[in-house]
């Protein structure tokens, strides 16, 4: 048992937490971008685009995320000769993974908006994409938001898998501490509390956004 | 003037329009009546390309709607459309519903668009509801905002697709009053309606649609008072 104060763990844990937050945000932003493109492909009338988007979704959702992280980290350099730092490879893998789930969230959000909204926009003289931007997206966003927060919580926790390829995010930071001093339970409890705080903060931001709009 | 010539439209194997002709003169009000499934809504929607006719010709002013070179968005700006389900933009206030088109498409300044929009809201009797969100409006109020939104584009003609069918009975009148006012202002209009009393009062001509064609057309007194076709007689005897 260590005689160290738990306060001494905080700097390293916060460093890990910072990386966790950064990776989560990049993955969410990148995943949302991929999700928008995939969602547009899914609702397009082209069978080819639909097929591509669905194949992507099937592959990404069918394989364990851990396998995907290892594939991007080990297999991609072997195939292309480009070696990426672990944090880059890991973030890329999580981004690609998140994108497949965001695509479904975005697709169902767009399709939840009544067809009449598109017709009303078009009948005024707006083009398809203009109507999407001015009428459909602003309404779909509020349908998507709770699911996006849910996805945020999943992605946040998924980043812990990056510890496997040596990225010192929050979970790995904790592991580094307790493998040295064996204060395992206390360190893991602190790690857990930090994950929870990040999630609760994101959830409050979303709730605040929603309140502001419905006010 | 808007006109349709030999318009055909199928959904899959179902032929909904089987060669419809109609010419509406400037300032004229034509009411389309007929049973459900007779094609009247589909025909109305062909006039602004919400349904694309498979065959035939649609002329708006002097623009052929179906010609490949025609910018359909430009044509739609010239024709207002009012829907059965109102279709107000749910995320925008009554005022913003009305100003969206004028600001983005007519390139009016926000102030100018809002001045015009407030005048239109006054015209439809909703001057005090400018800031209201659609969910706070009754069906009749929503439909009046929708009419104001269509008028804000300063259209040459207006299409109404069963504008009172989704309304509670006590709200039908306030909407019909607004439509009547617009008609009296000289607007060219095509109205799909089940309100026979209203059609008889407001229409210059009434067209009875049956099985994808205009079966009988004429002044309301003739179509309602002395219909020539047996189908028209049958239809009217069921609903009057």
C-alpha cells in the first residue's frame, strides 16, 4: 500500500483526461462529418451510393472496435508503408467507427422531418439543398441531439481501448499509476469519476441547448 | 395565365391522370371538385412541378414548366401553394415563415421583408401573432400564416390543395374568408376543395374530375345547378 496522497495522482490523470477529451471530440467531429456524407448516400436515390454506405456501415458495425484499432495501427502501415503514431491511428479508427453510427442517427433524424416540410420549401422556390439547409437540418438537429449525446458517451468510453496500443489517455494514465504503486481501487475509482464528470458535463450542455431553443 | 395540355401522370402502373386539359385566365378562379382518387390533387401539384407530368404540357405565363431549359425553382417562385396540412416551417415563427422566401429568394432586406410580412399578417387577421411558433397556433391560424407565406413571394397565381380539409369545422370559415379576399384581389387561383358552397360562391368555373380526366367544366351555376354528365350528377347527389 502506498502512503502517497491521492492528490498526487491528479496531474497525470488530468493529462490523460485531456487526451481522452481531445480524442473524443476529434472522433465526434470527424464521425459526424463521415456520418453526414453516409446519411446523404443512404437517403439518395442511387442504389450504388446506398450500397456503398450500407457496406461501410455493416463492416464497421460488424467488427469489434478493438480489432479495427489494431488493424489501422498494425495492418495499414504494413500495407501502405506509412507508419502513424499510435494516437493518430487510434483516433482515426475511432472516428471511422463513430461515423457509421452517426450516419444512422443523422439519417433517421432527417427522415423524421415531415415530407411536407421539403415540399413547402420547394414550392416557395428553394432548391433541394437550400431546403435541406434552411428547413430540414435545423429541425432534424433537435431530433438527433439526444442520440448524439448517447453516441458521445459511447465514443468517450471507447477511447479507453486506445490504451491497448499504448496511447496514454485516461485509462492508460490510471494504469501507469496503479502498476507502480498498486493503489488500484482508488486510482480506478478516480478514473471512473473523471469519465463520469466529462459525460455529465456534455449531457448538461445538450440539455441547456435544448432548453434554450424550446424557451 | 396558366394552362395544362394533355397531362398524363402515372405512379407505377397506376395511371392517375389520363390527359387533362385546363386553361386558367388571369384573375380567374377555378375550383377542382371530385371524389378521392379522381386525380385532382395530383393534377394541382403538376402546376408547380411537385409532381412531374409524364407527358403533356404545363405553361406558366409563357414558361413551359417541363422544358429541360426551365429553372423550376424560378417558376415555383411565381406560383404560391397552400397545402392541406399547412406545412409551416416548425422551427420558425409565423413572421420568419413568411420572410424566409422573400429574404433568400427575392433578396429583400430583413427590414423590408418584415414590413411586408406584417402587412400580410394583418391581411389574414393575425397581426398580433407574428412572433408565435407554429405549435402555438390553431389549425386555422396556421393555414392563414401559410397563405400569407405564399403571398409574400408576390406570386402570379395560387394553388390551394384542400386548404380546409384538415381543419376543425369552426376554423373553416376564417380560412375561407381569407381565400375569398385573395380571390377578390384578382389573384389567379386553382383550388381543390370539398367545400361545395364555397366553390359555388367563389369560382368562375368549376371542374369536376373523374378517373383522371376533367369530366365536366363550366360556371358553378351550371355544374352545380344543372350538371350535364351523369357522373357529375351522381357525385353531387352524394355530397349535397
